[in-house]
């Protein structure tokens, strides 16, 4: 028995040593909340549920990343990240049903910038979480709800038809020149089916002291027109397989300014969907203010106006959120948030959540 224990210990030490030599790190975020959730709903009914959920302020995930110094300022890098529904212990797949649903890429970086191949964050998502006080919260952030990555508005065709990260993509990030950095992303349609189209994104971000701004343009195309006929069982490529689902043109401008006593945020997004003739106009303004070196209050208001062309319906969805975040340590904080959601022809709903977020 002692010999077996020694063998196990030796094997563990070898794994740790190999990881250290390869400069591989394990990291992630666990964010759980409890609360009463209610969104805009049909009059005379109720959508309220009591929930224990995951990702109140940031979607939980686990990741592995590493790099190798190739000399001359050149590095090889890799990233593998999986979304987690920590409240149930499940993983959350991307639209393609991938286990590594948050990121899966390999890259080269150096004086020229960075080139990555594989699944990589789309610049629209980066702008979205950077320029609102609630970050990437899919629960209470007006911006994230209105971009509709998870269909939060309940309006058919509203929001974007692609993931926060683009699969099968090539991504370039330039070096920073006097505060200015450029981004480009390309995802081929990988299909000969009529109606499919390549997708690309161009963006530029400028940072100067307390001021930051980012302009993003997305030309997204269908990458798998048979998406709706794919099954939800079985093995790849049938299981959970679904490409980008709309021919869309998206323009987004985000900005922030840190006044010291408070930080202001603003965003404007225009989405034109050629597939179902939807047009979205999205606005968001927000503020975060430190009460102390540990406590911060946040507030954000956002509006989405969805219009169907050719005399179709016009629907407006509005979200107002306030929150409080308290830092317990460098890696752990607790938070509380209140959200009210209203929509054309529906009764408004109110959500209250409290949670804890731990980074490792």
C-alpha cells in the first residue's frame, strides 16, 4: 500500500513538473446566485421563478492556457475554456455543441501582434462587456440581454445570430500604437450550400488615460443553412450542431470615461438582419461608483427597439438594473442586483438576485 501511495505521489509530481515546464495554467471563475427572477410577461400571467443559478455577474467557466517562448520575441500560445453551469454541474456548449464552448484556439504572438486560429472571442462581445457596468452578465446587464446571445428578450429575430466567440475563425490583434489597437476576425462559411456566406469583423479600440472607446463592424453570414434540421441527440456533427444563423450587419460604438468619483459608460448598437428583415437599435448608458476600496455601486439603463420591415411589428424592450458589489479578497466578491424589464404590450417584471463570484 505504501509503495502504491509513493507511485501515485511520484506521478502527481511528474504531472505538476511537466505543467510547470510547459507554462500551463489552470484558471476560471465560479459565479453562483440565488434570487427571484421575473421578466416582462403577458398580462394576467406570471413569469416569476425562484432560482439558484450560475453566472449572475459572469458566466462560470474553467480554462487551461499556456505559452512557449520561441525566441526573438515570438511566442506560441493555446487556450481551452469551457462554460460551466455550476449550479447543476453541467457544461454549457456553444452553438456547435462544443465542450470547449468558451475558447479553443492556438496562436502566435510577437512584435507584429497576435494571430489566433480556432474559436476566439468576437470583438462585438468584447465591446459589449467592456462598456457597461455589469460586464458580461447575461442575467442583469441591459447590453448583454439586448445583444441576445441567449435569446433573453423573447422577441423573435432580435439580437445577433452568432456566439460570443466565433468558431472556425482566424483572428488578428495588432500591437498598441499610441493607445490605438485594431482587431480583425474572419470565419469562412465552410459550406457549399446556397445562401451561406463568410463572416468577418473589423474593430478598433482607443485608450487614453481615463477615456476609452471602441468601434466595431460585423458582417455576419449563415454558415449552415440546414441548422434547423440538425438533431439534438447523437454524435457530432449532428449533436447540437448549428452555425451562424443570420445574414447580419452590426455596427457598435462603446465608450467610457473614468471621472475618479464615478465611471460613465455608453453604447450604441445597430443590427440589420437580411434573413428575417429585422432591425434592432440598441442604446445603453451606465455608471459605476466606488463607495470605498471594497464596495461599488452600479446602474445601467438600456433600450432595444426591434422593427420588422414592410409594415411589420415594432417592439421595444427596456431594462434598468442597479447593483452592489463588495470585494472580500483579491479573488472573491459578493454582489446583489435588482432589474426591472418592460416590453411593448407586456407587463413589466422585476428580478432580485444575490450571489458570490470566486476567481481561481
